[in-house]
């Protein structure tokens, strides 16, 4: 199970607004059927790494398809194997439980 955060930033668009590009990128994730969370700085995707990587590639291409001249994409991957389920909710819950216990 992998948890991946991606942030795709179009450059050379002539406008500071990027929400239409972000929406087009998120539509790729929605269509993939993968579990995801949108946050103010990017999109977090959960699933099998072999299913996620092609989605990341497609997301990177979206701004080019929409007319951007340059795209900067940041990808952070947490790929955990052999330790059972680890995902979007579990990671946050683990930290919150430790905070509540004071450890």
C-alpha cells in the first residue's frame, strides 16, 4: 500500500489562477477509482503503487494539454510493505493517538 502526495503547478499560463488545471488533474484521480484527499497544497492518493504511478504521469500531462508551457510537479511517495494496512486515515490516526497519550 502506498500513500502518494502530488502537486502539479502549471507555469507560463498568463494568469495566477490554477483551479481549472487542478480540477482537470483531480478528475484523472476520480476516474482512476483510487482513494484520494484534496488538500490546499496538493492531492494525496492511496493505493497500489503500480496503479498510482500511471495516474501521476497523466496528471503531470494535464496542464500541457490545457496550454501550459511549463509544468512543475512534486511527488512524495510513502510505500510501506509487509506491515499491514497503512493509508490516509491510519497515518493521521496513529499520530493523533500518540498525542492524546502524551507519547
